[in-house]
C-alpha cells in the first residue's frame, strides 16, 4: 500500500511539473530548436538577435495553428513551409500582387471560342502534355500577374508550335509599366496579354532572366522575340463550366482570393476547400482538372511560390462548389491568350539575315559593275 501511495505521489509530482514554468520553458526550447532547423532548411538569416526573437514568436504561433489544423480530419493539409516566420499581413503584402480589372462582367462578351464545345474530357493535365514549364518563384515581388500570363503564353505556344519555351516574367515586370501593370506592385492579366500583343511578342527566360525586383526596361534583351500571341479572351464570369471548357483546350490565367486565411499560405497537399472569399488578390494558372478517388472534383493550378509550397508548387482547389464565383473566386476573372504566328527564330536573327542578304546583293552589284567596265 505504501508503495502505491509513493507511486501516486510521484505521478502527481510529474503532472504538476508538466504544468510548471519549467515545462513551458522546455516547450519553448523545443520550438526554438525547430525554428533553427527551419532556418537552415530554408536558408533564412536575420540581421540581429531581436529580429530572430520576433520571428521565433511568429513561427511559434504559425506552427501551433498548423498542428491544430492538421489534428482534425480535413481534405487538405498544412505545413510550416518557407512562409512560416511571416505574419499573414506580411505574407499578403509580399507574395500576391493581382489587381483585378473590375470589369469581368463586361468582358464576358469579348469572344469565347470554347463556348460551343458540347463535351470535354473528365480530366485534363497539361503537364502530361508537355505544355507546362517547371515551377517558378516570384519571391519578394508582387508579380504573380506576370507569372500566370507567362505560364499561359508558354502553354498556348507549346500547343501551337510544339515547342515549350520558358518565357520572361522579368520583361513584363520591367517593361509593362505604363498602365495597369506596375512591376512588383501588382498588375492585371488582360493588360499584360495586351502588352505582349502590342509589343510584337515576348522574349525567353534565358535571354531576360527573373531578378525578383523591378528595373529599367532592357529594350535590347526584350527585342529578341521568341513567342507571340494574337490576342486574348475572357472566360464568361462566374461560370465554372465555361472555365472547364477553356482549361480543356489550354492553360488559363485566373485571379483568386489567397489572402483570406492562413490556410492558403501554409497549404501543403490535398484538395483545398478552405475558407476564402472573393477579394481577388493573387493570380495562378489553371493547368488541369480532375476528380479524386472519393469523388471530390478539383482544379489543378500552377502557383509561383516555388516547389516548397503546396504539392511541389501546385494546388488542387475544390471544383463545382455552390458559390457561383467558384472557390476563392476562381471563376470570376479568368482569361487566356490566343495563338499567334509561330516563331521559329528570334526577330534579331531574322534582322541579321536581312542585313547579310542586303550586303550580299550589294556585293553582287559591285562585281557585275566591275566585270562590265
């Protein structure tokens, strides 16, 4: 009996210890270690101890939310990704950037070539058809609008020419700055499509690489055009069936509300069905759709936050929801480019050939004149 009493007292002491300040300090120490490991994994460094302490507090709060969320039975999961030391406000300010045109309802009649389709495939994935370049990362720049436009143009270029070329977001960030689009301060997809049309095309990523900051337009690099589009069209507003028809034919740029909750920030897998509204603040590219084994319909979207976010850079978002706007407003402002004249070489190469031809003709004339005289 005495031994049982001793055992009970020992367990009681352990229980009290677990609730003591010392135990809380051990928990904080464990979180600090996890933060250090996270910093190493994501290459994060801070300017001083004060900033590190501030970021640790934010990290702790985010991790606690993530673990609490994942403890429930959900269709999707969250993870402490590269954004885990940012407040939600910081995240929205740094990593979105879509400026809705506000004219989606009017644009529904500007031409929708896919509207007459009577049937579409049950599932589509443009990645499997070689029409999607690897995941890119917009970094600390509100240039999502440029990334989705480039992805859509890359897709239609592959479909029209058979060639998948990684195109330049930086050209749009630097050069498309005289209207709605304002570099790292955000922009609109339709305005960017119009810029590409008026510019006579767009250059490659290799020729004009991304720098995560807005600079002066490099007109020389931008002149090496490798892809063109004829125009762009808007998907009828608030119509997921119309969006499905468009995606069945090509990758489509869409605006979404990614800033309503922490869930989008920390999404890591599954079919996203989280709380979100229709305040469009981010842009992604829908590159497919499908249905899971349990019957959940989804959109497959390519994001521009690197491969450590989501499902290797992609997100599956629930499709055909009750709201006419679609989940997170995905059906509110969707648009796509139409194919231009295929380019087999850059404009600079064509110009060089023209110059050489002119010199050759001049040389021939000189030779003829010499022979005649």
